[in-house]
C-alpha cells in the first residue's frame, strides 16, 4: 500500500466528495468542505452547510497532501444563497474550471462554473448558473474528441425527483416499487463552460436482462454522486446507491448510455454518505472517497481518502472492503 493509502489526507478541516485529477503531473483533489458544526441530521441535507471550497494537492501519492486554502466562497458567487456541495473540475484550453452545485436565491439547487488560471484558484464565478441546470453532484468528462460532458443529479435533498415534469415541483412523486428508477442527468457543455449545448436528458441504467433498474432495487439503483471514467474505449458510470451506501458502476459504449449495471466498487464506509472519484495515476487506477471515521461517524464531518483500484482487462472492478486492512 502507498504510505497515505486509506488514511485521512487532511485533518485541519473536514472534507468530502473528492473529485481527483492529474494536471501537469500533479494530483489535485476538489472536495466539498464540511463545517465543524453540531446540526441535527435530516433527509434534506440541512446538516451539510458548506460555505466554501478548499483545493487539495499532492506531488505524488506518497507525498504530503496540502490544503491550498479557500479557493472560492459562497459570498463570491452572485447567484448563490447557500450550500456549496460536491464539485468537480476540468482543464480546458489552458484554463481550470470548477463546476459546482449550490442553492440559488429561491433555494433551488443549480450548477455553476468558476474559472482560474491555476488548478488551486482563486476561482472567479461566472455571473449566473448554467441555464437549464438543476440538482447536485456535477461530474465532468473531457472526452478524447474534446467534447465536454456533464453528469449530475441526486435524490432527496438533491432535488432530482422534483424535476421529473421538466419544471420544479417540490411535491413531485418519488418513484417507488416497480416504477423505473431515476438516473443521473447528462448534458454537453460549450467550450467556454458557460452553457449546455444539448438539452439535458436522463441516463437509463439497465440490469443484466436489458431492463431498466427499478426504484425498489436499492442495492443497485442510482441515488447520487455520479462519476465517469473511460477504460479501453468504454464509458464507466459509477455512483452511490444512497440508502444502501454502496458505490456501484455500469458500462456503456456511448457517453450518454444507456448503461448496463456491472457490479459494486465499494462496500459501505463509516457515515451515511459515500461519494468518490476514479483516476489513473502513473499507470495505475485509484479510488478517492470519504468516510466519517475521524469524527466518530458524524455524517457531515468527513475526511477524504484514497485506495488502489484493481480493474481487470475487461473493465471489471474488484470490490473494495474499506476497512479490511485493519483486521
């Protein structure tokens, strides 16, 4: 194991939802920032206060992880009211773009973009959120042909269910039982990262028989936290199952799917949420994730970690048991 593997990468602040990237040979991690507050937990996520972003960096997986300080705060973003949740980042045309969800002045989650000349910021936000965007957990894929895709969406506090009609409805029915499960949203970004150039559409995740996963299939159905990596020309969508606390993945030949469920990446961690990224570093694959072990299991006080990911030649991912090294 690497020296830092499965250990809290920083402990001066609580961090979660790590989106890891390699830019110019260096590792950068874009997490959310959990405030050290004692707040009752609810299904709408009011306990996840999150007022700013700190970018973490490492020269290598064996080197110290550095907290580069505040890269942008909610008060720097004109359209935001609160809750800067799980972000991602992408490097395009010499600029670095931070893509993030936050609640607008009407308490509706939207997706915004901020840009910088440096991977660690400071970032300057675009004046408004991406029109047509909603919900949480954006993950960005810069594809081999230069197209920029965004995957996003989360249930419950993430408000995805509330947009099923195409308009925001807080009383919208949640799919249940044998009804088709919701999936993440998919859209293509413009090259300047200011607009979606395609109409957002929902991705379908299929079972082994080619049937859409059902809402009751909580061990496999999508809940939140999408990520996209490519392996041998195929697209791999990974995500959290939320209520059952698994990280799972599905495969497709196309970036927009449909995706076929393939298996489980990680068993549950300490704490309610699980959220990750998958990145290739020096020819090997790694999973960045978080848990709430340091805080004694407080779900809104988490720390980011990483561990090696074993991917077979056919793309199959070996399931990780996050604490088996402690036995």
